């Protein structure tokens, strides 16, 4: 274990009602933390399902999620948005281990 390391990426972003990736690329995500700093609910999609993205997890205002993920979860499949067609925005902070 001493010869391995994990790269951490952290930041914040504004979230609209259109699903968008947090981090570009196709690197596998090993750990994911997202906190909703805004006043609107944030929806998280972890993978594309039959060509359409399913919003798997709801993150209420002020709430956060943290999870270890499998190798099938990549930067390209982690997407966030507010409720579809709502026109609402929120802000999140995140930490990702790749």
C-alpha cells in the first residue's frame, strides 16, 4: 500500500437543470463526496441507462453524500443537475478520488 497513491480532485460548481459532468474524462472514480450548498435540490446520476441518464440520488439543500464506487463509475458517468426543466440552480462542492 505504500507504493500506491490516490489522486484527489476537489472543487465547486454551479448546477443547472441540465445534467452535466463534474469532471471531464473517462477515469474511474474510486470515491465521491458531494455537498449541496444551495437552496434547491440537486440530483445525481451515476451512469447512463440505455442511452438516457437516470437521476439516481436526490441531495437536498444543505445535505451531502459520500460513497466508494466501483470501476464502472467514471468521470463521464457522474453527472449532477437540479430538477429537470425547473430552471433552478444550486451550488455544490465535491471531492473525488481517482
